[in-house]
C-alpha cells in the first residue's frame, strides 16, 4: 500500500488505543504498525500485509500487526487515521528535518474549568484541533446509534415475546375449556385454576431463563462485536446484569401470564357441554353485508370475520406493526444517509466531490502560499475541460480557526469559507445570509456557546485585524458536530489560520443528470488514478462512514422480523383452527371444499398482515422522527429531510414480510384437511 499522507504516532499514544478484543495496546515491536479501525475494510487490509510510508526523505516499510480502537481519533466523524509505530521507528521520521512542518503533538489536559482553558488557547494560531472530552465521545454518535438500535431491537423483541405469550396462554385456555369447565363444576375456584397455569408458566419461565442466561453470553458478545468495531464496549458488571435481567423477565412473564389467565373467570361448566362456544354473533352487524357483496365466498368470509370481531385480530396487528415500523424506520434512516438529502448538512451541493489525499497533497505542502488554492482550482478545471467535462467552477470549503470575543469572553471558533461561492448559495434555518465581509452565520450550538442571537455582534481576530461581525443567520451542519460558523466569501481570511480542507467541489456548466455524474465520477477516478471521488449522495455516505453497516443492520432487522412473523403466524393460525374446529367441520358437512376453507383462512390472515404493513408504512416517518431527530440534533442537524425510498419502504421490505406471512399461514392452514365433516358431532 502506498499512503500519500498519514498521521504517525509514537509509544506516547498507546494509552489511548485498544486491540480488537478490548485489551489495551501496551507494546509495539520494531518494524510493526497498528492502524485505526475502519481502515482495514476500506483498503482491504489484512494482518501480515506490508505498508509503505514515504514522507519527504524518509521511506520505510512495515508489517501490519493489527487493527486498533483509537479512543481519540478513531471515529469516522473525526476524519483522521492514526498509525502507531514503535519508538525507534518513529524516531526515524522525527529526525528528518524536512518533516518538521508536519510534526505535531497531542496534549491531554485535565481541568475542571474547560471554559477558561479554551479562552486561554483561543489566541493560539498553531492549534489544529481542541475539544472537550464530551465532544470526543459525541464523535462516536454514529457508532452509538448502531448500539442503540441493538438495544431498541431487544426491547421490541421483549414486547413481541409477551404478545406471543398471550397467544400461547389464550390458545391453551381455549384448548382446555372442558377441563376448566369440569373443575368449576366440582367446586374448584377461579383463583386455584389460575394458580395451576401460573405454576406451569413459572416453571417454563425458570427453565427458559436459565437457558437464556447461558445463551445470552455468546450471543450478547456477538451483538456487541457487531456494533463496536471502533468503540470499547462490554459488560462491566460481569454476569450480574445478565442474572438481574433474567429475574426481571421471569417476574414480568409470570405477572403477565396471571393477567392473561383472566379469561378463566368467563368460562362456565356449561361451556364444556357447548364445546367451548357461548353462542353465535346474532346481535352484531357490520357495514359489509352479504347482500351487497359481489366477492367470492372465501374473501367475503375473511373480511366479514375481521369487521365483525376486530379485537380478535389486534394481537396479530401489534407484533407485525412494531417489528415493521422499527425496521422501516431504520431503512428510512439508512436511505437518508445514502442519499443527497443531507448534503446541506455538510456544505453546498455540487456535482462532484474530490477528497482523495493525492489531490490534496499540493495544497497541504504549499499551505502558506496564499494563491495556491486558486492555482489548484484552475489546474483541475483545465484538466477536466481537456477530458471533455465542461467545468463551471472548482472550489473548496476551507475551515479556519479564529479567536472570537462575545459578551466579554474569549472563544476559539471554527469557521467555514468558500471564496468561489456566495453565502446565498447555502441553506439557513433562520435569518438572512451574510451580505458582506463582516457579517457571519453560526449554528445554534455556537450561538449557545457564545451566548448570542441574530443581530448580536461578535469580535473576530482575523490575524491582521479585529473586526466586529454581526450574526445575521442560523444554519444547521453536521461538520464538527454542529460547532462551526460561516464567513462571507470576502472575509479577510488567511491560509495561516486554516485547519482543514475537506476536498474539492466541482460544478459542471452543462448541468449533467445523475447518470452522467456517475459516469464522470468514474472518468475522474481513471484520470487521476484515485478513489476518493463522489457524487453528492456518495459524499454524504463518506462523511457519515456507517452506510454499509446500516445496510447490514437493515438485513438483520428483516431477518428478525421474519422470525417473529413466522412465530406469530403459526401460533395464531393454529389457534384459529383449534377455536373454529366446529365451524370448519360444519362447513365441510354442508359442502364447502378444503380449498375454499383454506383460502378463507389464508386471505383473512393476509388482510390483517397487509393492514399492519400499510399502517407501518404510513407511520414510519412520524415515528422515526420521534426517536431519530434527537440523535441528529446531537450531531448538529436540527431539521433533517428524511428520504422516503418508495421501492424499499413500500415494495421490497413489506413485500418480503407479506411473502413470509403467506408461506407460513399457507403451510399451517393445511392442517384444515385433517378436520372432517363428521367431527361436528364429536364431543369428547
């Protein structure tokens, strides 16, 4: 591997780094190198590969010893990759005089007064980045979202398990109506009958809890490993929390089982004689009348059942809806991350974004030369024009760090500026765009930090002069977790105070469509021999860094939803067949075929499942906003425009759920064939 730019660490950085098994990295052998988690997958690296680091006059090759979880710079939002070397190997780079402009230090300061410390550091010009520990933690918010999804998934599974438990208990009571009727006939009270069920389910809960306790250990480690590639996560309480969770679930299960056995009180000794039936629904009417129906008999019977007794089918709708709306919500979030709808959270929308380090090398090397950016802009524009791609402009969002004074206090604030665009080209939440060099826009987080509002004045030290700048607008951004401001394109900035240059933005003059833009992305990659070239949607994915992982989570949720659907469908359909045993026998006795009765059950279940999926699709956006908007707000985005993918949210995922339902109910409904017309007279 040839790395054009890298950040090299030494033994001093080891205490921030952990191996894949969460063990602290304590020693690095000469000739070996450890790389920040995430780089392996992006570059198809493996332990044992060799990597070459060539900087100026120093050229060394190392053996990749492993992947590390870098506490300080490991998150995708930090945008840095740290390489850890041994002390001896690092000295070879440190001794190279030509590398002195690149040599830096990371200081960790323990203080109870971060505000005063920030004010003291605000006037320093050679600090690229400084932040509190809380902000560093927040930079892992995307990884924490994945961990939260696992937690929410667990809660949803617990809710669904209780719904299934209700199915099982109701099914058992319906199956044992004769025994319950006989017990009541000989004088056994309701409380004692319910106690029999409680003892049975307590035993089942204990056995299930013990099995679940031991299974949860490897399964929990597997889930944690799937969402903690860059974070050190684990069960700090040992197995105590597992045991407490098991006891809590057993208690909830027994209590819930007791509530579900309340149906025992409604059964009478006469029910044992009436085969579990208390009478027909002569007193109930629905809006769907037989005289007005032109549907076939199975469809009419199915729809009439649902409209006549909707409460009976709510227990089917609930687990289908819970699993589906959560799954579709994650699909919507994933689609939003992979679309260009969030591009305004990172800057101005352009046709092409070039972030490859090879393209940035000349800018970084000649950073102190003021005209270098314009020279790079023109060079790229000329090369693309020569390749048949008409360019309107090439630009870059440069981040500057300036000392600011507001309300008598000194702060250090990062500002963004693109000299080739206009402030009116950006989206703002409140106010009006800056109109001149001494008007600025800030984010709500910066406004809270400085204690200012629209119309207030902030004094900015531009290095050559101090100017009072008026806050004219508030905007949202996920850059720097929302802690940045925006300068007018004519503000007196200097590359001396620049800290970050994310990449080049290219706008074409012929306004190509998305298909043509994707074609030009490939051409630019081939032209420069680079990989870091994106369209607007790809740039959002690159900034987020968790697009592929979110796709995996969607598939995981789909698999779990499928399992829940199969369990609910099989249990509920078996319950229907058992409860309607006499009705099915009667229908067969008067001439109904197995086919008609089969389709009656299948259509009925599919109508209920279809309603649940439609409800989930309709409520996906509002429910997703409830749990996801606070997460976006933590990252600086206060008004996210969710991308609704009709193909994925309306067709693919609900279609798969309905297909699984169809297969499960069809296989279960074949049990109808075992019921004969003569069973109508069977009373055991």
